[in-house]
C-alpha cells in the first residue's frame, strides 16, 4: 500500500466525521448563505480545525461569495480544498546540511517519541545515511529498552547509559561516537516529563550546551512530537515546549486514531510551525514527510 493510500485510510475518521457530514449538509441548501456557513462552522470546529482557523476559512469563503467565485453549495468543497491547502502550506524537508547533522526529538511521554525515532532512523538508513541514536531519556522506566528495540529494527547504532544517568553525559558520549564513526545524523531522544517545567527546561538547556560546544557547526533540527488524538491539547503542549527549545518542526502522530485530523490546520494557524512528518500507523514505514496536497486530497477523496 502506498503512503497516499495509507494516509487516506488513516484520515478516514476525520473524512467521515467532517467531509462526509459536509456532503449531507450541502444537500439541504439551495444557495450559499450565512445559514450554510454557520452549519459549516460547527462541523469544522468539531473536527478540531480550531476557532481561529475556522474563522479564517469562513472569511475567505465570504470573499469568494462576494466576488462571485462561489455561487452554488455544490462548489463549497472545491473552494474548501483550495483554502485548506493554502492555509496548511507546504511541508519542509529535514535540514541535514552538515556531517553530522543533529535531530533533537522532544515531546511528552505517550506522544510517540520512541516510535518516531525508529521510523525516522529507518527512513534515513534507507536513504544511505549512517545514523546514531542517543538514549537521553534516562528518567522513564524502560525508555532505553524500548528505544533499543526500535534501533535494532531500523538497523542503526544506539548510545546509552544506565537508567537515571545524566542525559547531557549520554549526549556527550553519543557525539564522540558519532564523530568516531563519521556518522551522518545524530538523533537524540529527550525526557518527556520531569518533575516540573523548570527541570525540563534545564535538562534541554544542558543538552543544547553540549551540542553547541561539541558540534558548533552542525545543522540542527528540534522536532516536537505531538499526538493528534489529544486535539487542541497538542497546541498547548507545543506552546509549552517552545519556551524550552527552538522548535523547527513538528511530527504529528496517530492521525489514524482520531476524527480530529483538522488539528493540522489549527497547529499551522496557531504556531506557524511546519509539520515535517505524519504518522498513520504502528509499522516502521508508517511515517512520511508531510505533503499538504496529499493531506488535503486524502481528506476529500
């Protein structure tokens, strides 16, 4: 099954909850008016598109009505398709311009950090990149063991210490190993939750200092992993983590487990961050670089 087919399957809950209902709703209207737009507004918010993004969509539809481009209810879906694709914008590829390049993986426990690392490692390995993974989430029981399983599946090296070790020390060791092996990419796992926000920020700051000192010229990606099933709470998490790290992009997981795939729009609108990867399954190849056109196509077709 190709990824577009997987994406369509993964977004089927959102498609049925939102666009299937839009089809039914449009049949009850003979003209495009405020009553139609009010019903559309309710459906968009239900799919977790978000209040602000929904308002922008409706404003743009009103512009199309005003200038005569949108006349019939049957034209609504085509207009929506164009507006959504434009609002989401194009995804951005990973910036891996140096050897080595560094990818820091951030996110709360349960969002899918470990699986994301395994899947990204697998993609990079298939692209002939030599990958090293640092197990710097040393606070969560079994985190290191779980990461070891995914690294073995992907066929990449793992640098680890004992549970409870200093994360920054693990990162230091991993950097030295990366240099020795002349690896292309170092991927660093980080703790998803410490005792409080200050501890989390302090740990990330220590890790960043080690990277800056040991690999001052390395290209950096700080990717935040979000669980799509948490809806608007994912945006709150992103805002919190943005205080602790300079987030360069997002990994959106578990799109196949929610009817709220509209969160992609809300995230883009609220945070201005590119979604770099989407996950629609548990297998090692069930992650792909985000493509706005494919995403919107999967929602509508």
